[in-house]
C-alpha cells in the first residue's frame, strides 16, 4: 500500500513539475521568436530607409 501511494505521489509531483517547466519554456520560445521577427523586420525597414530603397 505504501509503495502505491509513493508512486501516485511521485507521478503527481512529476506532472506538476512538467507543467511548471513547459509553460515558461513555451512562453519564452514564443517571446523570443516574436522578438527576433520584430527585430529583423525593423532592421530591414531601417536599412531600406537609410539606403533609399
């Protein structure tokens, strides 16, 4: 009985840890991708403005 309870507790804790890890990583990946896209778009616009297209 104690072994089953420990396994259930371990499964719950691993699920919570996975849930906490994945969401910030996903948010960070989305933020970094958006930041890179915005930077590259701005860089291209600034280059066209400076050179005169």
